[in-house]
C-alpha cells in the first residue's frame, strides 16, 4: 500500500469533541442545550441501529436527544402531526426522520413538512435548492463529511479534477455541488456513463457513492489521486457473518492512490459527526448567534 489511509474515525472523534464543547457553551448562554429529535417508524433493524447510534452521539455531544419511535402502522397524517409538533418545539433544533419510511407514507411529503431551519439531514427541497444556488442552508451529512476529509487532506481543491460516481439526492448530487463550490472541476458519473474507467482515470479526486461492492478497480485510479469511498456493502463470507466493503477495491486502489478512505472507518463515522455539527449550527442560527468556528 502506498496511499495514506484517511482516518475518518479519528476526524469524526475530533469534530464530535469540538461540537460537545461548543454545545456546552451554547447551553450556558441560553439555558438549554441544542436538541435533536429523531423519528423512527417501524422496526427495520438497520434503521433502529442507526437511530440508536445517533441518540448516543447526541448525548455524548452534550446535546438533548428526543427519540420518537412509532409503529409501522402509523398514518401519514399522524406522522405529519408529530413533525409539526417538533417544528413548534423550542427545545428541538434538529429533526431527523429516519428513512426509509413504510410504503404507505409519502416520504417527500414528510421531508417537505420539516421546518427547513431544523432540517439537519439537509434533505428538504429548500436546503437542496440553497446548496445549488450557493446560499447558506443545511447540507446533507454524508457529502459534508466527505468534503471535510478532502479539505483536511488536500487543503485547497481549486482547479482539481473531481469525479463523483453516483447521482443520488442524498450523496452524489450534493457532493458534486460542494466540490463545485470549492472550485473543483466536477464530473458526475452514473449508470449510463460510457467508459467509467476512463472518466475516473482523469480524476485528482474520486468520490464513489454507488452501492456496488468493489466496483472501482485499482487500474482506474490516477497515481496520487485522493479516493473517498462512500459505499457500504455487505458481502457474504464463509462463516456466514458477511463483511463490509466499499465501492472501491481497497487494496488495488491503495497501491496507486495518494490517499484513500477505508470501509469501515472512513466516511461512515463522519456522517454522524456532521449530523452533530449540523444540529449545533442549526441551534446557533435559530438563537441568532454567530456560527460556531472551525466546524
Ligand atoms: P443510490 O442507490 O440512491 O444511488 C446510486 C447511484 O449509483 C445512482 O446514481 C446510480 O446511477 C449509480 N450507479 C449504479 N450503478 C452504477 C454503475 N454500474 N456505474 C456507475 N454508476 C452507477 O445510492 P446512495 O447514493 O444512497 O448510496 C450509495 C452508496 O453509499 C451505498 O453503498 C450506500 O450504502 C452508501 N451510503 C453510505 C453512507 C455513509 O454514511 N457512509 C450514507 C449514505 C449512503 P443512476 O442514477 O443512473 O441509477
């Protein structure tokens, strides 16, 4: 391996520590800590794990956690009522509705019902539009975490060629907009792109957000490039437990790249750190305070 291994776990821990410090100062000033409400509908085991992790991280960041667990049978109207109540609750600075929602519920409608000032996931169309327009808003946590790692690794991204593979609303598109805002030259690749390997070979920065295990091979990587692997894929193993791999063939790519994120321990921990950061920022904006520095 020649590439530097980008330690997302360590970066995330450092951010969470700074968030905790700033959250404690916020509480001293205003008489209450920043608050994050989570809403979990149904019993999807992966979603339950994510929500538990987010609640734990919230408490560790000296913030208040309000957990709402609802049965899968809840109606859309009841869920919208809860979102409305959380919008009106002064103690709540951030609202996170864990996706996916049960099929009977219109996800877009629920996301659109969240107060954009409390939309710490950055999924509300207003926040997505603000990102597109280069205006201040709340940005989706995963791409924000990727950008943080890239800037820590590379400093200025100006003029670099960046290729984002994947164009989902929650990762690929906001990632491309963030890179553009940092003056990278951005290519968005997707399932219809022709000769993906050749596109990736041009890139100084590769962000893979596809959901296909080890699709990006070592010989696609330009020597010295920085590779951010968003993918989380479980592949079968002989012991039946399965193993997590990214969208990039790590060993091959690490032999060529300048720096690369591992899976797990790369982008994943940064997503939760950015959720804490977004909640802190939302709390400051709602209170009319200046933004916390260095976050
Ligand atoms: P989506 O399924 O919403 O999007 C996948 C994207 O990949 C689509 O734009 C699709 O293109 C593109 N794609 C699919 N096949 C190919 C291919 N053969 N060549 C090029 N592009 C292709 O996924 P998400 O964006 O939600 O997630 C992507 C990955 O990131 C998943 O593994 C997910 O688990 C992981 N993830 C990790 C997070 C973290 O915290 N680390 C958070 C969120 C996601 P098209 O649009 O043409 O269909």
